[in-house]
C-alpha cells in the first residue's frame, strides 16, 4: 500500500515471530507497516510496540464498524498505542466517523501524542457491482465509493482506502490532500 507515494508493507502473517522478522529485515528502508485483524488478534499491542522500537510507524487496519461510542473508544485506544494511521468503515455512519475524529483529536491533544491519520473503508476492493445488491446497496461500486467518500470527508476524516482505479476520481473530487491508501498486489508466490 502507498500513501503519498510511500510504501506501506502489509504484515499479512499470522505470528509475532514472522512479523518481527519482516520488520527487522525491512527497516529502516520501510517506514510504515500495516497491522491487520489477524496479526493484531494474535499479537495485540506487542507487535505495535515492536514496530515502534524498530523505528517504524503503524497503520492499524481493523476497519472499526460499530456504534459511534464503540468506534470512537477503539480509535482512542489506538491513539494511545501511538499508531500512525487507522481506519473505520464508512458504513458505520457519519456519526461514528465524526465521533472517531473528535475522540482521536482530543486524546492526542490531552496526552501530547501524534494524532493518527483517520481514513475510511468505503466499499471493500474485493466486491464487484453484482455483490452490492446482496448488501442492500444500489448502484455501481464506483457510485457507492463516491457517496461514502463524500460522507467520510464531511465527517472530517483524512481520506479513504480505495482501489487504484478510484484514485483519480477521489483526487479530482476532494483534492490532493485527501489521503488515498490503495491495496498492493501480491506476487503469485505469496498466495
């Protein structure tokens, strides 16, 4: 994944040992590492602390999706952990996204911490137009991404996760300062 042209390496492994080995091998060349739900569930904050110890930054990719109070509370905890970036699911709604932005900003200020970049997942990049009806959504993926990106922007988020094909439309609509994070391509041997 990239942010502003910078590489974010996804630690899509299922053990602390494997993740630590990758972080050790790739730092200081790589500055940002993505910790997703599998690794975080297995390791918890221990892996975040290790990445920080090695001089790296963490994109905590847990796609928070719950009631506003719960999403905001989880994001506050991530702020206390010192993550660089975190994401919420736009389908949690505008109130949840607004509560998250407010909670993260207040927590960072209160404890003199870095305020994480908060981005929204709009439509999962694995979904196609034909999948949306099953979710109760109408229109094409493109239309829903734009609608949810607009909601995220209105809620005060810093950007969104999107497919590489959506970057231009997002930048055209919201400007270059609106962060776009795109999933990378896995080599065939990594499947």
